[in-house]
């Protein structure tokens, strides 16, 4: 276990280093630098030069990269060009929105998909299974933004039960904030649930055909015990893998739904920062995302060991 | 027809309401305003983004003079001013006893410091040229500011009313990007990044009658359908500039809301690279001008809102000359001109549009169809805004693009042959110089009119439409600007009918 942890940690550091070089170079050669965006259609050579000097963009690639890494290693990080606050603070405050949003969405997805997937597998090719499959097909084909708008029109505009978007802030109103995340996380969760339902169903069907399950039936165990104790645990392994991938994807992939509900989340921050060439923000969010994905995969690895004792972490 | 119907509805719905209530504004209340873009910092003297001026200009920061929604120049921090007979010396009498939100006093020395900072060698002001016409600044008394210009500049005064000329406090200016401190009717309270900026009433404002509101919150909602949904759900009170004109049409039918169909300074044009083949040929540009059906653009892309233009000047601004009829819609004439230019079968070209501004894509689609009728086959490509600035605006690597030029009084860009249109005309430069040095209103009107005629005649760009202002709000919001003659969402005199 210790060796496993050390190896994971080394992978993390090497990966982050590679990510940092890649993201820095890509942003360096991207047409349109921060000064050009700031001055926009009023840019003149003189004001551009002044602003580049003020932002430190007139220095060489090596110096700029070294400065950045230096600021990261000393724990200060960089300042956002547009927001004029440390990027570190920005990420934390945005994470307070996107983190719960992703977790709520995954909860919705799991709560919907597991029972439906198991039910469909148990009633393969019967009317119930066909109906479930039909709706998951529909869910896969539904764009998030469309479902998001539909929920707003229904719950906010027509019935006035929710606000149409925005986020009051956890310190201002805890329940208000949780409520603000309900519709967007439902929109995100329903679509992910479609994938998970289908996966649970097929995985379950496969496991139910295994020899040990036949043995369990032969022993005369009750159906509930066979399905929920013996089969489900093994059927969950591919589901957990996809769940881990989805979690990583959700952290950044909530851009669209954050725009529809104008939530101040991480996805919208990075989207806006790319558009405005707020390079320090883009760089550090990409680094953070890379670290988050590696961390989630680590958790997934641990979960395998719990689900299947044959998996050893070495 | 659609537009006529809309105007009728608007008239019957709102005129009586405004007539009754315009007399006695009520104090108090909170206003939530949605605007699509979040400002990149809140210092209007260090960044050109229109989103900054829309939040802080006239609300937090003030200028020597200001404009109202009719484009009239009014007293601002200067209560009056006079100009010497030769037009070169401006003497401003500043308001006495004005304080910044942090308690710093405002006086002539502060104004001088601001102007010198904007024109200095290290300036990051987007428009140093507004200030560089100044030869020297004197402060003969605490509240007297005497500015001597190097030469007569007909636009000096209106430039002093723009966000770039905001007057910041000498010690409090440093954090202006994240904590702006001004003399305006509202003081900065909080910026929840990614969500909103909150401004609260400044009790020490020099005009004790104003502002009427206790609090103004600017929320940043970029998605056009989300803006509309938020207004309908009651989360916001005003959409400062609606992203989808078709929603304005819908909302105008609802008694709870009103839509103000005013003018703005934004001239939407088909920017043309005058140095690139085949657009360096006047006949090609004239042919294209004849092939543009502006009313169809207004109907199809803008849901009937907007005014056709034939030159680069807002119909809302003084000295406007209607040039929309210079090259009337005439496909036969267009084909003939193309043939004369050596392109009897038309040609292919690339039209690049930045989807960040949704209207460019909509208008682009209509134009592609219109030009196909005379054999010009346009390939429309999307381009990201940062790349637009770099490739099209700075490097001029393009043939055609669509964009709204939002700044007021910006016809001077045609005098710069290095500007991205690459239009080079001594005749225009002479006329513009005469307009700037015009000694009186009559001469100003004559020469600014002439500049409009020259670029219309030369068909420098495809002049399309003047964008509508289109603020949409709850029926009880009063005193909102109908026209946007400058880049601003001024809440000073806005109030809520109970």
C-alpha cells in the first residue's frame, strides 16, 4: 500500500510538471495576448507596449515560465489579470459552486440509474426493460442546455418555485444556495444517469450469467441475496470506473449548464478566462483539473479493492 | 408591419404610465440589472471593455462633463465651462465641496493629475489621444481648471464625457481595478466574481436629491435565453442590452414588461479590407453596396429592430446625415458593376464572424444569401474573439468581417490608413481635419457631414444598420435611458414605481 501511494505521488508530480509546460507553451503561442484583448479595438503600438510591460508580457518565454513556477512553488500562485485577486482564491470560491454541483449531479445519477439498471437487467426484454431503455436512449440524445432551459421555464417561470439561476453564496444563505444548485445538478444528473443505467444493466446481465451466480441460485439462496449481495458487487466495477471519469469530466464539463443558470462556477471561469486571455487563471485551473482527475482515479482504484478483494494495490 | 404593430403596442401600454409617473420619482428600492459580459476589472481608465463603463461610468465614476440619453453635453463635476474665442482654452468651474467615497476631496489639482496621467508616456489608457491634444493645464483657483489645447478639437468636450476620462482619487486610484472609488451617486460595495457587482447609495453625493435607488446590482448573464428567463421569473428588473431581439418582441406583448426601442452608438458594418483583392476595386465595393438589402437584415436578423445606415455615424448623434440611399438595393446595377470590374461571374471570398457577438453570425447568414444573388460566393467562418483582434484587427489578414463599432464619434478611424479597413484617402483626411477645427456649429455640421458623404460614396465598408439600444425591463422601472448615445447604463435617475 505504501509503495502504491509513493508511486501515485511521483506520477502526480511528473504529470503536473508536463501539464504545466504544455499549457504554458500552448497559451504562449495562442494568437491574441492579454494586452491585445484588454485594448481591443483601440490598441495602438504604444499602448500595447506599455501594457505588455506592465503585465510582464515583454519578457522571454523562459523568464515568464520560471516566474510562474516560482510563484507556484512558494505557494503564492499568480494574480488574475482581470479580477485582480489571487487565482488560488478564485479557484476555491468557484469550487464551492462546482464541487457541490458535480456531487449533487452524481448523486442524482446514481440514485436514478442503479435501481433502474438492476430492474432492467432482472426483466430483460420484458415491457419494463423496453421502457427503461427507451427513456435512457432519449436521455442520451438530450442536450444539457435544452433540458436546463426547459426546467427553468417550468419550475422558475411557470410555477415560480425556483429562481431562474444565480447563486446567493453559501455564507449568505445555505438553503438558498443548495436550492440554486438543485435544478442544474438535476439537468446534469439525468443525462449522466442514462449512460449509467445502460452500463449497470449490461454489466449486471453479464455477471448474472457467471458460474458463481449459478452456484448461488443452486444453493437455493433467495433472489434478493443473489442479486444484491453476490452479483451487484461485481457488476459495479465498470460502473465505478465510468463514474470516476464522469466526475472528472463534470468538474470542468459543467461549463454549459453554468452558463444557462449563470452560476459562478469553475467551468464558466475557465471559459471566460480563455476568451479574455486571463492566462494565469487558465494555466492554474488546467493544472488543478489535472490534479483533480488524478485524485479521482486514485479514489476509484481504492474502490476496486473494496469491491473486489482479488484486486491488490501494489 | 411587425415593427409598426410593436410600436403601437408599446405606445398604448407605456405612454400613459410614464406620463403619470414622470412627475414624482419615489426614493428607495433595489434594482437588479443584467448585462451579458462581466467587466474585466472595474477601472475604465485602464481597459477599453464596454462592460466596465456600463457598470461604473456615471454610477461610480464621474467626468468633468457628462451626456444624457439624448446625447446632450451636461455639467458633470464641472458645473459650467467656457471656451475662448479661438476655441483653444477651456475654463471649467468645478463643483465645490465634492468628496470621493473614501473622503478624499475633489478639486482642480485632482482633475489635473488625472488628465496628466492619461496623457503621460506610461499611460495604459485606451485613448491617450483624447488627452494629448492638451498643451498645458493650469489651476488658477482650487475649483478652476484651465486647459489649453495645442489646436482646436471639436471633439475634446465629448471625449471628456467618456469613461476613459473618469476622474479617480489620487490615493484611492490604486485598487480601482477591484475596488473603484469615485465621486458618483453610488459607491462600490462588493464584487462577487463571476456573478455580480453591488453598488449602494452614496449619501454624501454632491446632489442631495440623487440617487433615488438604495442599491443597484449588476448581474452577469451571457446566455440570451437565461436573461429572458431571469426577467420573467422576477430575478432581475432590467436587461440593459438584450441579446436576442426576438425575445424583446415577445416580452413587449406582456404587460409586466416594457421594451425601449431607442438608438445606440453602435454602427454594425461589413468591414472590408480595402487593400485586399478584389475589394481594392471601388466598383466591386459599389456592387456589393447595391446588393445589400438592409431592411431584410433588420427583419430577419434583428426581429425588426434597428435603423438602416449608409455611413459610419449614429442616427442618434448630432450632425448625422442619412446616407442610406447612396447605393439603393439594385441587383441589376450590382451585376453590371461587377462585370465592369472584371468579375462578370462574381468571385469567392471569406467572411469571418466572431460568434462571441451573436448578431454577427445572424447578419452574416443573411448577407451570404444576399451576395449569392450577384454571384459573390461567401464562405462564412467563425473566429474566436482573441484571434479576431490579432489576425483581423492588428494584422489585417482578412477579406470581410462583421462587427459593431460601439464608440461614439469614431469616424476618425477612417483617417488612419493603417486601421484595419486600410482605407487611404487624402480627401477624407482633409475633410476630417476641417471638421475637428471647425470654429462653429454650422461648420462642424458641414464638415462632419462631408466626412460621412466621402466614406459612403467610396463604399469603404458595407454600412448595414445602427443597432437598437433595446433595454427591456419590468413596467415599474422608471427613468431608464431609452437611447444609448454613449457606452453607459446610467442609474443615477432611475426609480421604481411602487
